[in-house]
C-alpha cells in the first residue's frame, strides 16, 4: 500500500471514531475530539514530553519520577504506563524517543551493567541527541544510587543525583527542563 493510501485510510479511521464520539490522541501532535456541535476540535500537545529510560529493577524509582513529572505539568512517557496491548513496542519506543523533548536516563548499579533494552534505548537517544542543535538539552542522566556512568556519557553529559535527597535532585531536573523548553519549545524528529 502506498504512503498516500495509508494516510487516507488512517484519516478515515480517525474520522469514523470521532463521528462515533471517541477522542483520538496522536502522540507528539495532540488530541482530536468531537466538539459537541457536530464538528471536530483539535488540541495541540504543548506539554514537554520526557521519555524515561530505566531497567526493570528500577521501575519503582522510574514510576516515582513519572508521577512527579506529571504533577509538574510535563508529559512523561514510561513504557508500562503508555504502551498499548498489541502495539509494536520496539518501534513505538523509538518513535517516542524521537519526538520527546527530553530523554531521561535512570542509571543505577544494576542499570550500568545490565544488557538489554535500556542499553539500546541509550544508544538510540544518543543518536537523536547528536542531531539536536549544539547547546540544547535533551539527554539528562540521573543517578539513582552511587554508580559510575558509562564513560561516553560521563565525558559528554553532566548528571543529577536523586540520592541521598530525591526532592532536591528532582527540583534540579524540573528546573533545567523548564528552562530548556522555554528556549527551544518544540523539536522536530
């Protein structure tokens, strides 16, 4: 199927869902919803999107970060909260990393030595960071405990400790994200 045909098919599905009263959210773009008068209202996504990368053993800390960012008006993305059943999760994760305003990497003793998806997400995010204008903040390393960051990351990025004082570290992250987003409010993948 050609790209134009796929786009037309998606548009038809979206229109049908809206006609039936459903709200449609398109990640990184915004939300389409019925306006009550037979028309369609579009609300653009304006909250800064933050992808949270972590290893499974650090899920509790990642979830705490997710909730905190949500409370502060950000649009955090955490796989266990945002992936839908049946979704192509590897491609979905890559797409969200591409459209996110920030990539937050949660490092711990477990994360730095464990092989798997976390490492792949780091590499993909570093590739995305390489396409950003110099000086823009995108890749934010956080340390959840006393661990040594991988050398390529330690050489290139300053990190924030969320220990021993979670609140102080979290405030610093929020501050830098707000300041950075005001300077460069939207990124294009």
